[in-house]
């Protein structure tokens, strides 16, 4: 009798194992998945970029580009109305989305197995692009990452991947969304392996790079290719004084990067919820519009603020403008997150770092009269982003790819990022203990 009971149980276990076997074998299934999703998320990232341009044109009357990175020529009244209307519409939509239907988890939660609902995720993604297009001060890079995670989960289920491989695939496809929207395959690869997976195995890196490269290529076919940050003519040959600047910039940007990380963590953990979002987000729109009257570069995901830093001149008057841009962008971005908006902090982090690096660069150039403001801003952007994200490889690659910077500059950039990373590793636990908040 016992033997008769044991056999069916064994058969059921075998059937379960067979059902969980990947359709095409484990590695071929992963390769097929990253290939298909890499192309799909690339097209989606390109379409999201085009959507951003459409919203910008409709609400602000311009489309960001090399010649016009921000709404500098848009009338102040239109800037104020645009961001207020945009965040008011988003407030109502997010209130419905978060209180009346399934909640959309973060990308990290999706990587760890929490399921992303289909239409809710799509709406959530579109809302993020929409508010950035209307002028909200927040990054747009989370939207394609969420879409990539959604694609990864659905495809993993279809080809019967196991839990561990599903986690790998979701992380890789989410990061490919970042690569696609910014044409940054190296940054996408390191975002997957350094932040989401903490896995630098040959297999993980190879699959991540393949998916991110495909996404970047497909996105370029949809939206074209261009340099995101114009840093002007820079000399790839670095000098000894530039290495010295990199060390100093690493110390300063490491400090501010740690503070920005703590501030964004606090804002996220105290984000408005329920009915409160119906008034906090419109209020954030009003305050953003008021600040934008005098500091128009504060609007959007950070491109305008960063470009102002990359294009600044070595004059003392520029320092005040750069520091004002730094303070305004930091405060308004954290305010927007605290008010209930969803979005990223990568581009705002680059904007802050470029502003701080350029302001320090003015002082440095007055003494040494070498290098260019674009290089100083580049080093600051890499250092602050590395500290705020605790991801030095991703930070370096993202900024260098966005600026199409000479590869030789990885030497001073690497020095700054190394120092900033060490500063962040020392300060972050102390800041958490001094002002505890939710996890980032």
C-alpha cells in the first residue's frame, strides 16, 4: 500500500519538474529571451523618447536637443502652467492607480519576484514620461526599466524559466530599458550586474551586454542617435593638475552624492499617498513653476541643468549661476519625489554633479589655466552619480557614453569616482544612523 502511494507522488514530482523545464533548454532559452526582449524594449524606449518630445512640444512649445536642452526661451507663464497642469493630471491618475487597482512594484522588487501588473505598469510608465515632458523635475529612466522588467517577467513565464534565471532575465531586460533610452549599452550592462544582480559572472555580463546593445541599436532606429550632453572640444590627454582636481572633486562630490542619496531615500519613504497626492503633486507643480521663473533649467529630467554646466565659461560670475542651479535642482527634485511622483534620480544626479564640478572647475582653471570646463563638469557628474548610486562602473559609463567623451578621460574620471565611492561608503552608514529612513 505504501509503495502504491509513493509511485504517484514521484510521478507528480517528475511531471512538475518537466513542466518547469525551459522550452528550448536553459541557456538557449535565455539567449532567445534577451534577443527578443532586447529588440522589443529598444523599440519601446525609442517610442517613449518620441512621446517625450511630443509632450514637450504640446505643453512647452519646444523639443529638447543639442541647440535647446531646456525651456530657456519658453515664456515664464507657460513654464509655470505646463508643470502645474502636468502634475495635476498625474496626481489624479496616480491616485486612481495606487488606490483603486493593483500597485506597480519597484524594479528591484520585480527582480526579486514581485509580479508587475500589465496595464497598470504601462500607465505608470507613460505617466512618468508625461510629467517629465511637462517640466517636472525628475528623471525619466525608471519608465523604460519598468517596461523592460514587465517584458522580462512575461517572457520568462512563457519559456518556463526557473526562479533564478527569471531573476537574471528581469534584471537584464530592465537595465536594457535604460540602455535603449540613452543609447548606453555599457551603462545598461553595469546597471544590471552591479546594481540589480550584484553578479559579475561571465554568463550574466555577456547576456546583459548583448541585451543592452540590441536595445540601444533598436532604439536608435526609432529615435535616431545624438550626443546627449555636448561637452565641447576636450583634449583626451590629461594633465597632472587634472588628476589633482579629480581627487578634490571626488571628495566634494562624494559628500554631496551621499547627501543626495539620503535625501532621495527620505523623500521616497515619506512619499505622499492616498488622498494627499491630490494636493501635494499640484503644489509641487506650483513651486516648480515659481522656481522656473528665475531658474528655467530646473525643469525636466536634468539635461538643461547639466548642459548649462558643461557649456559654462571660466568666469567668477558663472559660479553663482552654477551653485544656484545645483541648489534649485536638488531641492525641487526631492520635493517632487516627496509630493508623490514616480521617476528616477540618475539624470538629476548627473545634473548636480556637473554643476558642482563646473563650479569647482572655474576656481581650478583660474589657478592652473588648463583643460576645459566640459572636463571639470564631466568629472563632477561621474563622481556624484557614483556616490549617490553606489555604482561606480555604471556611473562612469553612463556619463561617458552620454557625453561621447574621449576614452582617455577614464583615467581622471576613475580617480574621482574611486575617491567619491570611498567617501560614500564611509558617510552613508553615518547618515543613515543620524537620520534613519526607509530603504532606497
